[in-house]
């Protein structure tokens, strides 16, 4: 079974990770913090970081800033350790990451001058194996329309994703375009397993 991860940042040094951290990751944190600050609970967050932030707040019974500190300290430490031991990590546009393992194939790579992956606004439709519902994402954001985030058909999920884009035209990647930092050693890779 092939898993297509799509475009990911290929980070090979602590310096690259720190540059990524101060540009892309910073934006993911800001987006998640804004959601949580507005009182959005874990089940209704649209950003990956907002979801994990709400989860940690509930799990640990702590405020948003303490949760960010806890999440980021753990995350950055594990990423740095992986770079030191493995030499490379791959970071998805939603902030998730992994180090290379057996079976990982870089099917395509490009060099970029900014921290922005290709096709950031693409619509992705997913369905759990054996599941009945379809889910949609636009870029790294989960599609939620009128409080609903799962649909009975792929066509309906795609239609709702397009509706979601129309409802939030300025939201997608505005901050990423405005604050995209330069890469010191620029590598992006298209990954599959």
C-alpha cells in the first residue's frame, strides 16, 4: 500500500530547523493560538496546531501559553535529536514530521527560495479505511462548514471544500506569503512510502 505524503520540507541541519521554526512553525502556532483564544474547542478547530493546543490545555488543565511552551519544547527537542541522529527530517505543511525510515522514497524534489511548499491551497479528500464518511482539507486546514466536517460522498466533500474557500478567501496562506523566510539550504521533497 502506497502512502503519498505530498510535498514536505526536507530539513538537514539544526540551522535549517531553527529557520523553519522562526518562520513556518511560528505561523502555525499563531493560527492555533488565535483559534483557542477565540474559545474554539478541540473538536471544532480548523488548524492542526489549534487542535493539539486545545487537547493539551484540556489534558493538562493549563493555559494556552503554558501549553504552547510544553508542546514546542518537546517538539523542537525531538526534531533536533532526530536531525542529529538521522541527519534529515521531513516536515509536512501542517507541522507533523518524521525522520527517514525504510521504504521512504523521495519521488521528486525541488529547490525553493522561501519556506513555502508547492500547491499549498490544494483540496484533499480523505476517508478512513472501512469508513463511511469523507473529510476535506484545504492546504493544512480542515474544512468545517456550518459546524459539519464529514460528508457522505467524495463529491459533497469536494463541493464543501470549494464553498469553504469562498467563505474564507483571504485566509489561506496570507500570513505564509507575508512572512515566508529565506532558506539557507533550500530543499523540499515529495515523499511517498
